[in-house]
C-alpha cells in the first residue's frame, strides 16, 4: 500500500509499504477520505507528542477490508470512521472515569500509524459505523467530536451569549454546537472573510472580521457590540495575542475556554485580580475520547453541518502540497486527502 511515512520530524516520503494484517480484535480499513488539520502541521514539526517513525493522519472515513479474529460487531464493506484517541484504562485518571486525562494516552496518527495511507489498522473498540452519512460528513467525525467535547465541558445554559475566536473547521463546528446547546447568540470572529461567510451560512448569529495586527481594536469593537462582555469566550486560533484579550471580553461570572492548539511553551498574560473579583472560570478543552456516538448522531440528524468547509482535495502523492496549502494558502479551509 502507499503511505506517508515520517522517519523524523519534517522528514517524510510517500512510498509503498506492506499492507498490514489485522490481528485479533482489529479491523483493516481501506481509507476513502482523510482530513488534514492544524494538528498535522504541529506533528510535522515534531510537536503535539509525536513519536517517529510515524504514519500521520487522524481524521478519516473508509470501508472495512478485512477482520481479525474475534471481531463480531462489523463486516467487510461496512463504512466506518475511527476514534484515534486511546487511553490505557489503568492509570489514576482512567480509574476515576476521566480517560481524556490519561497519563499514558496515545493516538493513531500521533504515536501509532494513522490514516494517511491506503489502509489502516484499528481495534474494533475505536471503530464506528457512519450509517448513511456522506464520506465528506463522516470524515469530520473526529474534529466534530473534539468540538462536542468542548461544548460538553462548557455546560452551556439557555440564554448564554458566546464569542468564539477562530473560523477554522473546528471553530465552525463548535459554534454550531454552542448554538444547539442553548446559546442565545453566537458570534464568530476570524481574520478571513470567506470563512466568516461560511460561519454565517452554518448558523452563526454574528460575525466579526478581525485584524490580528490590531488586537486592541478587536477588543474595543467586540466590547462595543456587547458592553458587559460574553458569557462564554473561546480561543480557537492558537494565537497568544488573541488569548490575552479573552478574559477582558468575558462577562463577569463567565467562562474563558482555551481550545486552540498552541505550542508547548506558549504563554499569555491574564490580570489575576480581574479573574478573582469577577469570578471568571478558565477552562481547557483537549481533543476528545468518548464523544463519537453523540457526534455521529448530531451529524446524522443534520443538527451539525459541514457544508462548505472542504475547499481543497489532494491525492496522497500530493501530501506535501496539502500541508503547504493548509499552512499558507489563505483560500484554504478544510484540506483533505482522497484515495
């Protein structure tokens, strides 16, 4: 089979390697569509806990090609997606029912072979049938599951006002989930107009085109639009400059969520007294681990939409071009690899 293989950070080749054989409890999946996300750019650089050698890729849809011994939930030909996050089940957090915080957490496409290959292996407990979903919708299961985890962590109540910085695919998905979870008003702020246009079509109540070189004006404009601030403010860009204006934009008693992927040594400043006397909650949201069923249900019902998010398609031989497009092409939204 053909696969993207990294020997080390930044060093990859697209080459033929043996097609793996599923062992007991595993399935072999023929990949149909695989998403390229910002995390893959971090992995390319050797960040985000990446371990090499590695076949990256963690967003996918495909069909089951063969079954290992003991697999009874699936049959050859089933169209499926895969939850790439694996917890150990035995550390203190797993035993407390908090597997997302697992000390030994691993990931397909991060530590183990992922979906940028014609075929991939997954244990049956990580595999989910996608029903009648299109390949394009089903491919978004993993990023949408991350958004679902974020929405669940926020515990949104009816009437909430929400502001999300970042109009990328996961920001768009989270914005929709905040609205369907009860937020009365959702504002999406981003630095690319066509992405904001997509956000509007997908249900955002308001959008704001921000200039990242003038963050002070962004803060000023958004406070004019909502003088008391927003009950929920989500930073989904990974920008520390944006992160620094989030607490001031958070309404007293509200929540500021760090959702975007930043570098391990990135920091931002907050006013401790402001957090203290206005009782601001600061919440993190990392990936997902148990939200695939709820996410697939939301996609199947049409409550969660992906229309207009995919802008660029590449073959596996064009993987390098796909990465560069995601990194530097302002017309790119969601980039996918087709097989």
